C-alpha cells in the first residue's frame, strides 16, 4: 500500500450485478487513487468500463477467488467497477479498502 488507507467496507454480491457505493471511495471530497479488493465466502466476478459482469457458460468479467486480494491502481477502473457473485445462488462478499493520496 502506497497511499493512506480508508475504512474497509463490506459489499455483498448477489445474482444480479451492482456497483459499489461511490461513498466507499470518497473521503473529504477526494476520490480514491487505488483500492484493495478481496472476495470472501464465495468467488466474485468483476467488470470495468461499462461492461456488465455475468455468470454462466460464457461469463463476462474477472473472477476474484476467495482470499486472494487484488489491488486496483486506476481511478477510472474503480469508478466503473461492477460486481456479481460468480456462481448463481452463492452470494459472495467483497471487502474493499480504498487508498488515498498521502496528505489528503
């Protein structure tokens, strides 16, 4: 981690896609410059840039396996992130820790 961490948030991922609340990534009017994401309970699928993550035979998005963190260092990726559980009927949990510029 190179920035200042914000509070970790817990986001439940269901059978329909969603976008994490932007307030998770905002502190004192500043948007996060990076974020650490970790799937818990069940895998989570994540997509960026307006893509809608899906499940099934030809899924769309990147699979976050349980317990393996991913660090995103791109504000646009964070802003356009959408999530869904990777397996129908198996809700996943995404723990998200935002990072802010030092001094913000």
